[in-house]
C-alpha cells in the first residue's frame, strides 16, 4: 500500500490513546476519534488531547488514512470487527494498526478480520509510558508487510521501530516486555500482601531496604498505584499466558498475575484514576487496603454464626466501587441536574437507551442466591421511585467469564440510594425488601439476547439481614 498518512484515527482516546493523539497532532497530523458510547472521562481525555470527535465509525473510516486501536486487550477483537463492518458499509478500507497488548495469535485473528474487509493491517506493540510522560520517547514496535506506513508517526516523543514483515512479531515483543514489567509488579504485590496478612510487612520491607534497595524503591513506586490500571491489565496477563503457551512454557505465572490484578481491582483504590490517585498514600497504607480485600477477609464477621450465610451490610460507595457507583438522592442543590445517561457506558453504537419503570413485590428473607445476571455492553442504573430498602448483590468475574460466587458481596440500599452497575458486572436481579417497590431502570439495549446474560447458581449462598435491619 503506497499512501501518505495525513489523518490518523485513534480508538480509543484513554490514558495512552489521548497522549498519542496529542503527540501526533503536534507532529502536524490531523487526529480524529469516535466517542459514541464512551465514558465521560474518555470524552474529557479526548478533549485534553485535542482530538476531533466524529459521530460514527463510518465517518471515521471515510476520513482516516490510518486507524490506531489503543484499548484494553479484551475489547480489541470486537472493536476490529466493528471497524471492519464500517469499512464494508462505506466501501473504503484505511490501514488498521492494532496497538494493543495482545498475543501473536490474537493479532493474527484481528488481521484476518481487517484484511477480509479490504484493509491493510499492521501489528504494533506500545512500550513505555504515554508520550510526554518520560524523557525518552514512547516506543512503537511494528511488524507486517505494511508496517513501514507507521514510520509517519515517528516524532520527538514517539519512536517507531520496525520488526519485519511477519504479523505477530511486534505483539510478541510487547508480550515479553510486559511479562517482565507488569508480571514483576504483581509478584511484588503478592509477596507484600502475604507478608502484611501474616504480620511481617515491616520486617520484610526493612530487610529489602537493606539488601535490595532498588527493589524496595521500585515496590514503593509501583505497588500503591497498581489498582488504578488493574482492571484493564487482567486481560493483558491472560494474553501473555497464551503467548507463553505457544512458546511451550508454563502459563501459571501470568494467570496468577491476572488473579492478582483482579483482587487489586476489587479494592477502593481502583475507583481512583491516574488523575485522582492519592499521591500521599504510602505503600504501608496500600498494603492494609489490599489485605482487607482478600477473599478470606471480605466476609470476616459476615457469616451469621450457626445459621450460616452472608449478612448484607449497608451500601457504601467505597466497597461498591469495583462494581459501579452509588447515587445519593437528595444531595443536590435546587436548580441543578444530574445527567444520568451521560454517566453511563454504552459499548454498542447502535444500542439505544431503554428507560423503564420496574415494579417488584417484596422478597422474603433469608434469600438463597439462584441467579445472577450481567449486561456485557451497557451500564445499568436503578433510581428509587417508591420503595423501602432493597438488596444489592455483586460478584467479580472469573477468568472464564462466570461470576465468582465465593467472593459475592451483599449490601442493603435504602430509598435515598440508587446504583449504577458497570458493564459486564455480575449482579443479582433487583430484590425489594420490606414492601412493594417501584424504581426507574436505565440501560442501553438493542433487543438481542446480548442485552442480558444469565448465570444459574448451583447451591448458592444464603443472604441474611442483620438483626438491626
């Protein structure tokens, strides 16, 4: 493919993507993106990076000479499919570079999706912090027959490094690099949390400061901030494990790292962002938070004596943060408005907001959990209208996609609290307590079975209410 790169599209302008866009705009390129269904934070980052927003993927494909996919690896294949459909729709196929932390096998699957729609494909792996965050440039390792096209991105803060014509070489480079960096950070965290749980973190850190001062300094620098990125690094560890398997090596190292990131993602720190992360939080303070998130401690004091079961606790924002947001009613000033839809996430451009009024009879307690549900492509918001208390049950997602029922968390919300579940969060169907209820429900649907997925729980736990109510 012989063409000049003048307009670059970035999907999606998150922490890395918006910084890449800003660097390319400073290099004289026109940078665009599509923000349909993106979160408010992503929209703000796009604006901060100076990216021009276009309304649809079709418009993006019509205008772009090059599309850079920069997103969590779990979304890479689906995003490529959506772009390929847009290419077919407008009968134009720009070059598509997958810059995500994916295995060589995943890169080849995405390449097939793109090339079957007529587009050129470049395999790319990004190494280093976002452009402008470090003295040295961010490295773009690229491979594939059309990889020389990405040389147009080479500038002061981005260094493009060619890896040859074979699709998969650039992805493999990224996998090996991240296996060392992020894999090491999770090992640091696992060892330190184990020491904290056993009352040994102070002497361990003292020993490391004496015998391995560089390691101890790296721990203090990285371990307190890991939850901020943990959610999107889970899939990256799974891709690394797949890469190791292809090479004939054990996969357990990075499957364990994925589990460690999943645990960190359940902590209150995960609710913070790179912009709002508490800079004064020490390693010692972070370790206490991580220790308290361990599965064996989450329900300490929550199992009700001989009766057994999980005792639901009052809904608070911090413990609920890994799963969504708590909406406090009656806290705003007169004359103000909260845009509930803008705070939600829609991962399908064609889906439409479906507001409903749900009516529910009260549920007798105790309750045995029999079903969980999730909405893979949309947030779901519940706003009380006429109700008393209601039950909120959530569970983290296991590696195979099922809910981790043994880590289920139970909360009791009252009429002054609404909730928003993030996309792909396993939760129990709405469960009214005390009296019949009505609540408003917001979700983005397209009318297919993908709107809601169900999981039948075998021999589920029993949920009880505290005696104090």
